[in-house]
């Protein structure tokens, strides 16, 4: 069976690639903008984008891109982030002078860095990219924090595993495709839709009680809201968009009625997708 192309941001070995592998054949891209463009320009069939991390929170750039690009969410998946300390063969923690990784990974491994003051933390554009840089540098005094897969791909030794301060480190990814062709039949694994979710974005008039009224459209119909957060609208100072996730499919009667009720007073409502989950 042919694997269809899944765009992702980063180098091979990145956690985004691990997510992309669950959907099809990974296609690396330099930036999140490039990932969305690969999908909309039909250079890739789908994309795997990180949307939130259990420690670091939401990836706001991707929320903004979901709103402004003609794409739809087809599935979600969760990747456990397991940071490893990587080095060239012969490298050691005792002789290391610097460690490279993405800023978020460095922050998640604060305890290790704080207890090894001789090792200077340096920010890199990507976890797997830092492993690639160490592999190409030939510098045994330089280490990287990245996935086990990145170490294997770039010929690095694993000096330590489970380096992060907290064990419950997961990143949630969306699988997206073009809005005018929401076909998930070509995914490597079909999502489990036994308990579907729907993601929406909406804007409200700047009136007393408008958010309460919006939430009531779901609460009064017994719809389980699993996430809500606000983002600046960028159209007017101190006005906001609301992104929300809830249990249910947009075609369910109670969800359909809730959305129709919301549209009666919201200034904008967009359904980003109804989708199931792809498990590891």
C-alpha cells in the first residue's frame, strides 16, 4: 500500500516526524508556515502539526494558521516526549561543555542543566536538528537533547534517558488536510471515532455575558467542553477569538443545534474539524 505524504516541521527524528509516521510517509519542512503551504499547494497530502504540550501549553502559531489557511482537522494523536541526552561515540557528561536543543526541551530538562553548571545550554531550532548538528560537528564536548530515534538516525550514543523534569510530557498533534478534500481514507491508520471531538473557533460581541451565553449553548445540551482558550483577534486591540474543543461530532443533533444557537449571536463561528484519535 502506498503511503501518502505527511508534511511536518523539523528534521528526521523530530517528535513531529514520530507523529507523521503514524499517518503516512513523512515530508520534512523548515517552518510551520511551510507545512501548511505544502498541504494547500498539494505538495503533501496531509500534515502533522503540534497543537499543545502537556507542560508547555498551546502552540499559538498553529492555532492562528488553522484559522487563516483553508485546512480541516482529520485526526489527533498523542506523542510521549522522551528526551535523551545524546553525544558522539566516546562523549561523556563529565567532559561536556555545552548542550544543544530546542528552547522548550531545554526548559523541560532544567534540573539536569541546573545540576551541571559546567555544561552551557544553547538553543537550537529543533530537537532533532540539534542531534544532526552534533553529529556533523565532530565535537565530543557538545551534547544534544532529542529523541531516541534522533540518536539512532544520526549515529549518536544515548548517554542518559528520561532526562525531563516531569514524566507526564505529551504533545498533542493534529492531522490536517485541504478543506476542499477532507478524505482520510489514505491515512496509514484510520482514526478511532468511538468518541469523536470537534474543534471550533468563534468571536463574540463585546457585551456583558456574551461568553457565558456561548458556553451555555453547550452546557444546556450536555456537551462536554474539553478545552477553551482565547487568542487576540488581531483586528482590534483587546478583542479576542475563542478556540474550543468538545466531545461530539458536528453532525450530531445536539452539537448541530448548539452551533446553530451560537451562530445566532456570535460574530464568527468556524468549525475546524470533527475527528477521531490515532493511537500509537
